[in-house]
């Protein structure tokens, strides 16, 4: 130890004390050291300017409150040497401890002997040796830290930077460590509260491990770091120093963010794509299904490959049930097989039936190992229905008995159906891409076709007739409807022409029209004939009736001549009635008879008709009853036609009723005036009920018929009812009777 002590400088004003110290040194193990004595501190500066002693010993006189400061002044003369203070009296224990920490040893002169002196010098040299080792270690440590890849730093609690290495500077975008001198660590935080939070957390935990912190670089850019921090505290727990190192994870965070964003985007895409997506592990266990996949199946069952039969499916082409091992996913696991767009009919978990396209793909890594299976489902149920409808329509078009032509917007043929070939003689191959002008026969002029094109180009449907020419030169007439087809933008993309050969129909129609005209003419001639004949027959018939009545007056009742006169009169009346009916019907048919509709009370007409037929009914022993439930009932009608209809109904009721009663009633129902005539006559058979409205038709027809009449009464009544916008109907049962109802609109 003594070999390390080469020089000792002693400051002592008292010579006696200086000699005592020298004597003690000579008898100690430091007797070979060079010894220099000066009396005053200023003299010591001269020596210190030339060399640095190993030990500086200073004798001081103790002063109240001044020893510590004097000792520090001595120490400040040379920071590189160790200091021993000899004093008459020591300070407090706290002061001595404080000075010792600063490298200053205090020895009372009263305790000084060679052992105390040797021990003090030994301690001083040991402190020196440790300082030197610490300095060397610090130099080596600083060199290591400066070259470290982590950002190392030491700061005060207030943020003053005591030390930082190059990596720290570079992380925060500084070119050199020197740029950071004089800066405060607080400037590296975006918000003051972040620094405060950091300090509070450190004080609470003493050290921070892998703390993620967002710092602000020199250029203002954010830098994310992970730091490990240790707080140095005094004996009272006050934070004295902060030591830490940090890693720049900005790139990693950016990558993580990109990865997170990409994952989120991928997840979003998987959730919105209109295809069912299933993810399975390498054993085939279902791990995930996107919403569309679950929607297609009506749910999800997390099963393994052995339980795939939980998913019910049938091969669409054969109808065979798909076994668990036959599913595409199972084949991908066991055989590494790729299956694409297999058409499968499935039964969903909610019981509904669908058709899907099923695909399965094994995912293989770089080591040729299966790491998972991806399965996709596409619901094609509606598409299959559409395809079926399209096929049905296609078949209907192909097998249609009308021509169909589809052209582009310029009129060039894109499609013709087989019936086109049958009618025109041209095959599809012959007309593809051509304009249908080749069918023109020349019977339609340019103006005709110009109007046609103007119509369809404006988006409207054209309908008309063509006289076209077949491949063999034969002319034919066709009815055509040409419709423009538009896309979603409203643009015309095609024209569809549906054409029917109406040559035969046209000829038949012309014949029918000619026949109709001829029939109408014959009907008018008939009506004219009946009208004239009725007039010509009626005039002499009136004379015959008059003379028959005169003969009845002059002849004796019951005589043969009286009977003949009566027969003449009755036959004449019957013939007159027939002529009157023919005359009325002829006028109706010739449209010479019209109706004037006005608000009229129908009750008086009903009463009048009943009175006219009361005598005839009484003669046959029939009771004619009137249910007069209304004093008046106004309808929008023509009373002459009402009287005509009611008289015919009462006449028939009296004629066809042998016994019983005839009941006439008037009522108002649902805004209508209703007159009903109910008899207890023979009734009308069901098979004859359709013909009674036809002119000259009767229930009993032929020479042997049971009742008189020409069959015009009901025909006239039906026509009159239609003219006054009414309705005439009946119900009848053979042997029970008939009820006729006349319905009139209320006024």
C-alpha cells in the first residue's frame, strides 16, 4: 500500500504540530514518501502547480460553523488528491459523514498517533484507488453505452439530461449527442401530462419494465419506444436520478397498425362478400364462418370431419345423398383434393331448401403441410330458378307458333325462332346479321317504314300489318308487334318483333264480314217485310173482327152460326196480337223504337196492367193478387216500355197458369225498383230456360204444342228491358210455377 504513496504535502502553521506529524510519518510505513511542508495555503498552490501529491494533509483550527467550509476550500485546491484534515476539535457526526462522502477525512489532533495516521492515509489511498477504478469502469461503460443499439440515458427528475448515447440521439432524430446538451427531457413529450404520468408511475413502482411511450422527435414526428427505467432514490425516498434504456419500435408499431388495418379490412371484406366462406383447421374442424355462410345454411354447427353429415346435401345431378367423407372439405383434408363449384342441393338448419356451388381448397405451407382448409358456398337457388324460367321461355319461343325476330338497334337480325323458318322459308344462318328488308314485297311504301322506325326509335311499341314475300316468292299477310328493349340506362339495345301469319285468318275474316253484312241486310229486309205485312194484314183483319162482332150481336147465343162468328172473332184477335208483336219486334230490330228515360212513378203502370188482366184471370178461376207496399216508387225509365214488359209477363202468367194464383209485388232493394210476377203455372224445364229469350222460340214447340203464341213476347220484353237499362230475370220449377223479376234503376 505504501508504495502507492510517493508524495505528501502538509499545510500547518504551527511548527510543533508539523514536527510531530513528520515524526509520526518517519516511524510509520510511509517513511520513504517525499514530505513537503508549507505553512499557508497560498504556498501550497505553488507546489500544486508543479505536481499533484498523493495525499494532502492540512492542519486547521476549529471554528464554530466554519470547519466544513474550510475543509472544502482545501479540497478544492486539488480535486485529484486525497485530503486529510487535522483539527483541534471535530464537527458533528453529520458534518464528518458529509465530508467523508466528499473525500475529506477528519482526524482530531488529540487522537493522532502513527496508527491513526497510517489508517487515515490507507483509507485515503483506497478511496483514490477506487475512484481510479470507477473512472476506468465509467470510461469503459460509456464507450460501451455509446456504441449500444439501445437508447441509453440518465436524467434528473426535472428532466435535465446527464448522459445519453448516440442511439438515443438517433432515435429522436438528432445528428449527435452534443445537440442534446442543455436540453430537457420534457421536450420529448407531446403533452406535459405524459411526462407527469411517467414520473408518478416511476415513483410508485421504483422501476418500469417494457413501458411503451410515445415521444416527439426533433422534427416533430412521433416515435414509439419501449423503455426500461430505474429510479435512484435517497434514504428519504426522494427521486434523485433516472436511468433507462429504450428500443425504437416505431417501425414495428407502424407494421402492426398496417397489419391490424389489413386484418380489419380483410375481416370487413369477408363479412360483406356475397359468398359463404368457411375456415377449417388442418383436421377439418370448423373454426369460423362468415355471415353469408351462416345465412346460406341458416346457422352453423362447429363439427369435425366425422360429423359432416350434420350438413345435409345431395348431388344435384344424381340426387344422391352426400356422405360425410364425400364433402369437398373432407376430400381436401384426406386427399389434398381441390373441388371447384360443385352443384349441391342442401337442406338448411331452418328446414329450407337451397342450391349452392360448393368449393374446397387445402392451404399448404412451404413445408408441403396442410395448415387449413378454405370452403366457399354460393347460393344459386334464384339463379337456378331463373335458368329454368329462361329455359322454359326459350323452349316456348322455339316451339311458338308465331314468328319471333330479335335485332340490334340498327335492325340487324340476331335471332329468329324456328317458326320464322317455317313461314318464310329462310333459315337462321341465312338471315343472321341481315336487315329484314329482304322480306319486303313492295306493297308498303317508304313513308310506312319511316313511321314504323320513328315509332320504335322513340321507345314506343309499333303494331301493324305487313304484306311480305316468302323465300319462294309467295306473298303473305302478317300482323306484327315490334317492341324496343332498353337497358338500365334507358338506352335501346334490341328490338323484338312478334309476327303472326294472318293470311288465312284475313281471308276468313273477310268472308265473315261479307256474311255479316249480308245477314244484316237480310234481317233488315225481313223486318221491313214483317212491318209491311203486318200493316197490310192488320187493315183487312180489323174489318173481319168488326163484322164478326156484328154477327155475334145479331145471332142467337148457342146457335151454330153464333159459334162460328165467335171462332172468327177469337182467331182474328189472336192473329191481331201476333201481328202487333211482329210489328213491335220489327221496330226494335230496325232500331225504329227508342226509349226516353226520365224519373217516373211506376206504381200507376203496375196497377193499370193488373186491372187489364184481372178479368182474364177471373175467367180462368185464377186469383190475381197485388202486394201494394208502396204508394209511389220513382225510377229512371220509360213507362211505355215498362208497360210493354209487364203486360207480356202477365199475359204469359195467365196463359200458363191453369189454377192457383198470380202475385204481383213492387219493392225497393239496393237502390233498385223491382217488379216481380209470380205464378203457380206449369213452370219452365231447365233444358228450355236458355231459349225463352230467343224470338219465335217456345217451351212447347211444333204443331202439337200445348199453348198458343208465336214466341215473341219474352224476346220483346228482353229487348225493351235492355233499352231502359234494366234487368229481366226469372226462376222456375216445373209443376211449381215461375217468378219473373224486372229490375229498374231508381231515380
